[in-house]
């Protein structure tokens, strides 16, 4: 409650004015052949809602989006990509001068080692697919010499708080938001609502289940508060 | 041209009246874990257009659809499924009394041997995925004692006519429609237009590039002609 009260004290409009915010959103698709791919259930709604909320807070927003069924938010520069490699390249090319990076995209961790040029024909009862790790975008942004304030997302199917804390440390993020996904979870992938556990070095907070637009507005206020706490001399 | 002229001679309205048509459409999604899946680029547009065209021709139409971003066609009983196994079960449960089966769905040929209950965590640079064959729906329908007239679709990235003829023989289909998909092809997956090569025992024809609604109308006329040719004593 304390952090939300503090954020309330700031005017919502212009909270991020003069700041450049870069957001990744949606799933990636990793081609197996020209027809088949490995995808994931990210709808992109959370990232698009955050882009709109950051724009409403006065930021100059760029959105790098995987394949989703959503319209680009008005007033937000939107770049469409498909694979994890394309998303990595598109994000890294746009980090210059960025103050806040928010990685909401559900980027594939693994991609097929070889992509078949022609559709793979059926042979035999079993098929072995060899996958290689993809570059970690959050870590790559965190390793930049003049790194922005970094917000990571964790989509977990259990032990949400443990994974979120681990991600904060492992990835060099400044804030991590985590939600439960998968069957039985109240919000997350393919839903219009979400509930978040948010943590940073020295604090944490719960944003209870709400419409993704409202959750995005609250999270942007929290991000702004933590950003200014890290970038001013005063104690938070 | 001859077959289209013959079809033209039949009234478009009521061409399939009194007949039951079962159509499968869209992709399937094979879960790897609660978040990731193997999918394919089928939009479902061709199958949905065929369902509307068959309904317009007077048929009683049932559509079994994988996950697509399309509304159910008015007046068509639409059943939504996700995996190849679900599509197989939903189709087989609805074959009773069916006169024409049209399999347009891009059903996954292979599905992960094991589905993880929780999201798979990143470990190591490489991941091996073992996939098993899924049941062949077209062959299962063709093996029914009182089998309907069977229309198969072939989505190929080359040698379209060879694969279409091979599918006709291998699957026990009565008619196969094939289109080129993948980069560089003029129509097919994720497009609004399509061009088809259509073959049956003793004949073939090309339906040139057109809007999927128009291609569907022409294909339904061709299917009706071949259906009556096979189900009456007169020579075609």
C-alpha cells in the first residue's frame, strides 16, 4: 500500500514525460519448416496495455511485438517481428537513449537447430527435434554499458515469488513482475485480467486481479516510482 | 473447363440440398508444456469459406475447427478443438450419416511424446524433443464401413501435382485439392487468395488464383459434380 500511496502522490499525467520507454510484447514463433512452428500462448495484451499506459504517462514509447491479433497502440512506434532472433535484433537496435526497458514478450528459450526449407514429410512413428538456446534479450540489455532501468516479466506455473526473485538476481533486472499462467490460474496468457507479484531489490508488492488496462496503469506508476528512486539522490 | 461448364449447368442454389457435409478447418496446437506448443500457419479461412459455400449450396454443415481468429459461420454447427487428438475424436464422433467429408484442417502429423505439467525451465544449450505420429483423420474416415465422399487437402511447398495424386491414392480420398504454401507462393496459408490444383481418379482441373470465397464456391460446385458422378449410375 505504501508504494501505491506514494505513486498516487505523483500526478499520473506526465509521470514519465521526457523519458524513452522500450517494450517487447507478444510471443515469438520459431519455424520448424515453412508451415510448422513452435509458438506460445502469449496474447501480447499485457505488453500492449503497458505501452498505452506508458504513453498516457507521457513517455516516448517504442513497442517491439511478436505475432499477435492486436492493433498497434496510437502514438506508439510499433515494430513487428516473428522469431526470437528477430526480436533480439529489433530490441538491441533500439536501446540507444532508452531510459526504461520493459520485457513482457514471451520469447522462445529454444529454437529448432535447423529450419527445413521444404515442408517435412511424414516418415516413421517418431521424430526427434533438436532445439538450441536463443539469446537472452533481458540479459543482453542489462549488459549494455549505459543500461536502462530494466523490468522483467516472469510467466510461471508455480512458485511465482521464488522464480521472480531468482530472475531479478540472475538477469540483472531492476524490477520483476510475475503472474501465474496455465490451467487454473486466474489471469495471465490469453486472459483479459491479470494479477501480479512485483519485486525489486529491497521491496515487493502484490497488484491484485484486475483488467489488464488497470494492472498496466498501476504497474507503470510503480515502475516510475522505482525508476526515480534509483535515479535520484533522495531515499525512496 | 469442361467440368466447370457441367457444374454451371446445375443450379448453384440447392446443389447440395439434403446432404450432410462435415468439414475440418484450421490448425491444431500440440502442447509441449502449459505455455509452449507446436502450431502451424493455417488460418482456417479456406475451411470456413467452404463451410459457408456448402451451406449456401443447401447442405447441412458441421465444422470442426482448430484455434483460429474467425467467427463461426451463421447456420453452421461449429465445434472448437485444439489438438490433433481432439480433432480426430470430434470428427469421428460426427461421421454418422455424413455424405461428404472435407478435410481442410492442417492437423499436426507429430505431437510431443510427453506433455510437461509445469513450464519447462531452461537447462543447457540444447533440448531434444521427441514427437510421436498423430492418428490420420482422413484415413480413419476413409476406413469407415459406410464411408462418405472424401475430399482431402494437400498443403505442399513444391511438386504439388505429384503429392496431390499420391495423397489421393494413399489416403483413399475421392478428390484432393492442393495449393502451394510457404514463401513465394501466391496463395495459401495466411493469405486471402488461393489457387488450387484439384484431382480425382480419372480427371483433374486447375482453379486459378481468386479470393478464398470464390475459390470455395467453385470447389463446392466441383465436389458436388464428382459426388453425383460417383453416386449415380450415369457416366460422369
